[in-house]
C-alpha cells in the first residue's frame, strides 16, 4: 500500500515536471471532440440526436485519450529500464499494476475534467444538474479503460508497438465498457437520473467489468514485466 | 500421426462432408420463408460454434501456460487461435451473404455479427503481437492475451444481447425453432466442424513445435554449441 | 556458515537455446568474485539470475542458506545491482531519484544518506539538475550511488566501469574495497583482466555459457591470469579478445 502511494506520487510528480503528456493528450481529446461535433453539426436542434452526439463524443474522446495515456504511462518505466530498478526494489507486480492503473485513471480523469465542459459548450448541453452523476459514469469508464489499457500497454510496448498496436488490442476488448457507458450516459442526459432499470443495469455491467479485469490483470501482470 | 491422418482422416472427413452436404440439401426440408438461403445456416452457425470453442481452448491454454510452463500449452494455444480465426472468417463471410437475401442488407448491427467481428479483431491483434515478440516474452504475452480476450468472450456476447433486448429493433436469428430433421442435420454439421477442428489444431501445433525446434537449431549453428 | 548467495548447477535457456549451463558459484561476505568473459558468454544472464530477476531453467539458487521463495521481492531488497541501463528517471534530479528509491527500499534517513553518497561520488554540486543533462560518466556515478543507497548485503556490478574516467575508476575501486571490508559480498562482471585482478579476491572465467576456469587473485599475478583467460577462450572456441 505504501509502495502504491510512492509510485503514484512519483508518476504524478514526473508528469508535473514535464507536463508534455497531459497537454498533448488534452489537445488530442479536444480535437476529437471538435471533429465529432463538427461531423454531427447538422443534426443539432433535435433533442434526441443531440444527446446521442454528446454521449458518443464523450466516450470516443475517452477511448482515444485512454489509448495514448496508457502507452505513455507504461513507457515511463520501459525507458531506461526503470522497470528493472522497481523490481529490484521489491515492488510487487500487482502493486505496480495497480499503481500504473491509478496514475492512468488520474490522468484520464484530469483530461475528462477539461474535456467535458468543452463538449457541453460545443454541443449545447443545458442540463448541468446531472454533472455529479455523469462524473460517476465516466469514473466507471475511466476505471475500465485504465485497467485494460495498462495491462495491454505492457504487452504492446514490449512488442515494440505504440498507440496503433495498443488500439487494436484494447478497443475490441473495451466494447462492453463503451456500450455500457454510452447507453448509461444517454439515459442520464435524457432523464437526468438513473431512474429506469436499463441504466442501472448498464452501471452494474460497468462495475462488474471493472472488477473482473482489475483482478485478472493484476494477476497476469507479473508475467508481462518479467524478462 | 501425419500418415494416419492422410490415409484415414482425410478420406473419412471427405465422406462425412459429402454426407453433410447431402443432409443439408436433401435430408433437411426447405425452409418456408427463406427457401434455399437458409441452407447456409448449417455451415454458418457450425463455424461460429467451432470458433467459440477454439478461443475457449486458447483461453484454457493461457491458464495452462502460467500454471505449468510447458511448450505444448503455447503450441496448442496459437494453433487454436489461428484455426479459430479461420472459422470466424467463414462466419463473417457467410453472414453477409445470408443477410443480403434474408434482411436485404449486407451488414446490420445484429448482436452476433458484432460479437464475431470483435472476437475476430481481438485475435488478429493477438497474432500481430505474437509476430513481433520472441522467446518467453512472447509466450507470456500471448498467454495473457488468450486469458483476457477469453474473459471478454462471454461478456461481449452477453452485453450485446442485453444491448439489443433494450432496443428490440431487430429480432434474433430465425430458425431457433427447428424441425426435427433440420435439427439432426444442424447438429451433424456442428459435430463435423468440431471433428475438422481437432486435426487442424493438432497439425498446426506440430508445425509450431517444428518451427521452434528449427529456430533453436539455427541459433545453435549461429552461436556455436555448448557441447 | 552458509554463503550469502549460492548458485548450484544454474542454467538458463533463451528460445530453447542454453545461454548458461552448469554454473556453481558461492558469494560470501567480505569476498569479491570477478567474472571474466567475452561478449555473449552469459555473464549478464548470470547476474540477472543472481539478482533474482530471472528464474533459472535448471539448477538452484539459495540466499542465506534458504531456497529463493516464489515471490523474491523481499530478498531482492538486500541486493544492490548495477546494470547496463540507467534504471533512473532522467527527468528527475539525483536527489529526487534517490528519495524515490529510498522510500521504496525503506531507507530510514534518505536525506543524509543521499548527501553522503552524492558527495562521495562527486555529484553533490549537480544534486538539483535533471539526470538527462548528465554525461555518461556522471550517470554511471549516480547509478552506483543508487545501488549503494539501501546498504545492501550483496552487490552485483555488471560492467560498472563503463563510461568512467580515471578518477572515477579509482573512486569505484576504492568503493569496492571499502564495501568488501565492511562485509559485503561482491559480484563483479568485467572483461578487463587488470581490473578483475585489482578488485577481486577470486574469480571465474565464463565463456560459451560455462565456467572454464576458477582463480584466486592472491595466488596468481596479472600476467598469469591474462594467459589463463586467453587459454580458456581458445579452449571454448571463442575468438581471442
């Protein structure tokens, strides 16, 4: 537990120092939001369609940011063989996995914190009361993206690939998260709460998915960082 | 084993496939609405079930590799994934052909179509990673992917079914209520595909083992022996 | 008394090919074991196995008389390892790097320990600068400082002289001597016969995956060792260095 905090604090400090990562992912997400909003501009004015656009824009932006973020967070350790130093220092692989996932999630949350308001402005959202609930759904999505992204990035960076390889590995794997997230966000935007059983159901799916992948990935991670 | 398969296996499989085609076209009655187009279903669904079986075998092999690090787990794993991909390709090719006549469209967001496409993409990613790694790193990474993608099989399958039950725009595949003769022909096809799957995996695993031995010999020559 | 680290019949395969075979080695407190060998002889693989980073394909490794547990994290903390790559965060300063690793190693007083080491290796002046701007030799000095940070019982140094200038080399030789006298067990990989003779109490010659010779430095001179090394390489079918 102590190691977990030390590792996350180190990652955040490293990010704060360079700042390059957060800025580049943020601009990247912003462009995704802009392009998607632009592409769907003609359907604006139609309430149902508008909700559809906001929900998908938010999640597609998250998906892209997730791919870039996970690669970079793992690359920090691969570069200059810091991974070996961490293993020598007795950091257990599961703790390292959880630390990397946490860093990843914090970064993604930071990005979303900036992206969501922009999306609201671009796509004329009017319901700000739902923000806490929206944050909750996005949190579940971020957890899923970080859990799967971290373990798959350990594989893709090992294989010498970067974002393009990672995206073909994780996007199919994350279809349930994307589906669940978009559906839950849509009902939230339409009804302002998770009233109907459908959205509750999607939330449950997200929670189960997050837990299952966190557990399994923290077990297999050991084998992915060995030499 | 190879000789046995050549002399006995291939003739038997050929006869059984001829029998299967006879059963499909002459033994099973014609479907009233879909007419002859329904015949594709015997191959289509059988291939789909075999593909799922193949990916499940790969999943089990992934766990097997971590529990007992024997080469055979890795050999059978890659064999299952590749054969599974071939069967998925059959599914993805026959699906649209049938959909064109039945639903009058090549592609539709039918749940099972999506499931199969996602699985197909996942395991294509598996092969990409496999091609760019070697040694233990490759075996560890592949086992991790076989496990993580394997977990995703039921989740994806179910989530997409849930997704459609919430938006019941398109019904399920017709033909769930089969006439007895149709059912016999159908299960015969399924069993026959699985019967074809087993030798294919066996042959492919032997190829993998031979490839590994060949590479070892090559290295031996390159670096000199150690007596 | 059992040696600190004992390797018996250790071997490792990569891609079905043995890169190391049948190595017996004991590392004891107050002794420095040198490993001489050409490129590709399996030296680095051996170091990784002794650092408990790689599991051997064959053979057995024990630490303080006990077999290495399945999760070797705790035992690894007793080891200081210097490898070819920095293993440091280049965007951090020396102080930040040492503070981070000090926390992981649970070093009681990181600040004073860091100061002591950075002064010993002549890096105190650069303590706040990012490691990225360091020269190869300066980085190597910091790598050494990090390896000694937690006062490990066992030191595994894989070509630690790489990139060091003459004063740096002298400093490292002094450090090795100091640590050995303080009761550390030291394992030193080098391809330089002169350094092996100066720094070690004993050693092995590794060539084509196997131990070819064993020697004690107080029994033979540098020239004899040099000749022995050449013979061993010829015998193993390696091109002479």
